[in-house]
């Protein structure tokens, strides 16, 4: 019964990516990555692992709709940076929202969208690291 009412946005995005030829695997629930960008009014629908390419995993967040507002989804794309850190600096990781493009529909990328996302990820990783 629970499966009938479960939001299947994560499943649909993984299926969409797989149909584009991008390997996307549904991860087990409860991973630490589900907490990235998750706040009190959102809930994570789970992680999608993308083993190839610069985006390594995707977190889908949802805010349920109410009487006066529709549901909203957020798609968090993780681009890990493998460059070594200097040993003498402490690392404090936190996310900062610079600009938010929120939509009230599900994310369904095309091949061109995914290529653009990969190009943006490449620009991010090739930029100078600020200490």
C-alpha cells in the first residue's frame, strides 16, 4: 500500500537517464548524501548514483504541496573534486545558495541538457580553488 503513494520522481529520473544511455542506479535509502541541502521543510526522495561522468550522484528533494501551493522538487547534482587539499588548512564544508532556479515540475533532462550539465561541471572542476 505504501508503494502506491510513494513519490516516484527519483525512479523516473533514473529511468530517463538510462533511456538516454547514461547509467543511473538507485542507491539504498539512508545514505549520508541525502542530507545535502535538505532542510526542515523538504525531504529527500533518495540518491541516484551515476558511475560515469563528472556528476557522480543526484539527490532529489521534495516539498509536499499544500492547499495554497503546489509540490516542489529540487535536484542536487554532486560534482566531486578529487584535487588534494593542502595539509595545513582545516576544511569546513557547507553549501551556500547563490542562485536558485526552482520549478514546480519534475526534472527530465535531454541528451543536450546532460551534455550542458557535464560542460558546466568541467568548468567548475577546472576553475582555481579558493582557500
